[in-house]
C-alpha cells in the first residue's frame, strides 16, 4: 500500500462520513424546525399567561425607589467664593 492509496482511501472514508452527516441533517431538518417553532410558541404562551395559582413574577430589586425629581424653578445655593468674587 502506497501513501497515495492511503490518502485516497482516507479521503473516500471522510467524504462518505460527511455525506452521511449531511443526509441525516437534511432528513431531520424539517422536524427540528417544526419542533423549534412549537417550542417558541409554547414558551411565548407560558410567559404571557402564568399557571393557575401562581402570582405574577415579582421584582427582586432591593434598591429603594428613586427620589422625586426637583421642580424646574428651584435654584441651587451659590458658594461663598462665587459671592465674594462679585463684590
């Protein structure tokens, strides 16, 4: 057996394996796509309507709520140094 015939035999085996994998993917792809679509619909419906007896998910935030924003007409206090420059 020469090196060339070993490479030829190895390439033939590789091509046969790749062909088998591609045929398997081609035969199962429609069923896998259908399974993914059904799974996405089920996931969306489950998130939309919680199971009976279960309350809506609560926020797990432990941070306090933000303080209210100040009114637009309030002014900040000027520093003493800014008042001293004006005099």
